């Protein structure tokens, strides 16, 4: 594996964290393709990325939890499934050859891209809560600053959300990304959580899920501290700056530009996976 | 239901007494969990930056080339601490501790949540769920 210098990797990681945050995704989806373009083997790239995911998700989850938007019970219940998924996913990555990883990465990135571009944040459904979800106490309220009131909600269909979250965990562990777009889709569409609750709770779940995956990669010797240092620092700085800028920005055109970069990365990864000769 | 947003989640005007007690405790727990995550990540980033600065002072270079082979998190921490105890203080100690701290941050968050569900809320259902998460994570940290 070629040596990538700190002087190159640090600024590149800042940009990756920034682009990821501006597009509404994590830094992992950007840094993995970039690291592989710099000659880093994809499994090492995945292992480093999943470490940086712990930093960015925990950092941003912190503020949301303190603002009482995150639902700890929903998070705790679903984490049982995402962690198991991440352990499965990381083990699959260790076992398979690089080519399918490129193709799956491209496909997941493309699917997340479509979800972000066309996803509509509808209000949560207000139908009756099923018995199982009621038994799980998956409901709550949060202070909505925009609406100027406390929003009360009840989640639904946890029996369906849970196995799907296991699959989301597999994707996260397999590819070393937060897979936030997938988790938010499950929260929104299946469990009927309000968009704010679903995004912030997904953020909290991402941290522990990434930890489970990172443990597998650590024991496998895939975490290279020399690569990890600039990437973790750079992505944390870039994502922090990107998130700050994003909340102040109302211009959709800028966001679409960053989404376009993600589309290019998705296609590029798939092409490399299909053509081989990595 | 509409509440004054300025009152915040801890003090719903229309909440029943039971609700009030639980949300008040949740209020505190949200802050604890939030700060655990924030402080954990900050300590980890400070350790990594310190490692880099120390490395730069020592060698005028910012690269680290050492491998973590076949070690789980606890072996990694033990190894580094043992070397430090023998007076072998090196920049890589800080870097390894930074990585370890990062990985321990979500773990400590889950641990704190379990104490909360068990001791404060006495919610056995969620104590069990959190225990399952904690056991799975502990298993993953002790993988060989």
C-alpha cells in the first residue's frame, strides 16, 4: 500500500468532511472513494472511515440530545439490531474480495443520493399505534422551535423497523459509513417518526453501530493509526464547518452542487468495481 | 397539544404528575448523555492533536508508521499503558489512547444509559435492552 503523507491527507479529509456535511451525509461516503483513489486499499479505507464516523456522529448527536430532540428509547431499542448488523457487515467485508465492495458502495451511495434528492419530509403519520410498539414505549415529545410548540408523537411498526435496522447495520459495518440516509428512511417511512426525531436519533445510533464495526476492523489489523490521525481530525473539522454553514444556508443550488459531487463518486466507484484492475 | 416552547421539555404545563417526574429525569439524562459524547470526542481529538505536535517536535515529521495487528481495544490500551509505565513515553501512546478514547465514547454513553434505566427510571424492559447492547459491544471490544 502506498504511503499517503499527512500533508496531503489532512486537507483532503477536511474537504471530505465538509462536502459530506454540505450534502447532508457523513464524511465516510466521500473519504472512502478519495482514499482508494490515493491508492489506499478499500478495506483499510473502510476501517479508517468507520472510526471517523464515531467522531462526527457523536459530536453532532451530543447537541441534539441536549436539545431533547433525540428519543433515547427508540435509539436504545434499535441499536440492538444495528450493532448486530454492523458485526455481520464488517465480517463480510473481511471475507470478500474488493470488487464487490466497490460496486455495493456505489449502489448504496446512489440509493442514498436518490433518497436525499427526492425524499420528502412528510409529517409523521397519526394512525393508531400497534400493541408491540406501545409495549416498547416508543413515543415522546420534543420542543419544536420553528413551530413554536411541543410536538407529541407515537412511533409505529417497530416489529418491521427492527429487522430493517439490522440490514442498515450490515450496510454501515460492511462499507464503513454511517448509513444515516437508510436509517432515516426507516424511521420516517416505516416507524412514522417526525423528521427531526428520526434524523437526530439516527445520529446517535450511528455512533455505537460504527463502534461495533470498528472493533472488528481493529482486531483484523486494518486500522492504520498513521492514516487514522489526519482523517479523523480532518473530517471532524470539515464536518463541523459544513454543518455550521448548512444551517445558515437557504440556497438549495449549493446543496445540489454537493449532491452532484456524491453522484459522481457513486458512479465512479461502480465503474471501478465493474471494470476491475483496482 | 401545545406548550410554551420556552418552558422546555422538562416542564410540560399540561403533563400529569407521573409524566412530569419522568420528563424531569429525562431532562437531566439528556444532558449527561450529550456531554459524555461531547467530552469523549473532544478528549480524543485533543489526544490526537497532542500526539501530532509531540511527533513534530521530535522528528519534524507528522507521519506515524506503526501497525495495530490483531489487538482488541483493551489489549491496545494495556500495551500502551505498560510501555508508559516503563518510562517509554512516546507520541504514539497519545495517538493510540486517542483512538481508544474515541471508541470508548459511545460505549460509556451506553453504560450511562443503562445505569439511568435501572437506577433512576427502574424501567426493567429498557434495562434489559440496554444490557443487550452493552453485552454485544463488550463482546465486540474483546474480539480476538
